[in-house]
C-alpha cells in the first residue's frame, strides 16, 4: 500500500494535481510510520519483517497471527 500510494503521488496528473499530490504525500508519510511500527513489532516477536512486495504476498491474510512461508523454517 505504501509503495502504491507513493507511486500515485509521483505520477498524478490532471486538474486536481496539487490536491491529489498533497493528499498522497500525507498518506504515504502516515503509512511509512505505520509500516515501521509493524516491522518493529514483528522483529520483537523474533522473526524477520518482510521487505519485498513478493515476500509480503506470500503471507496469508492478516489475522491475529500472520504465518508466512519463509518464516516457517
């Protein structure tokens, strides 16, 4: 979501450019803080936080406990 939002921020065009550009900037700044908190919590649980989009897609739907294929070793 963070990368998609940043992509929209970089590539927005049209008559609403300024409004959308600023909105996406606000959103990706909030998302990066959330992502950082989540990654730190994952590390505190003793596993590596997923980095690549491909890695995060290998995770099952987020539930109380997320299980990722690469973490089951």
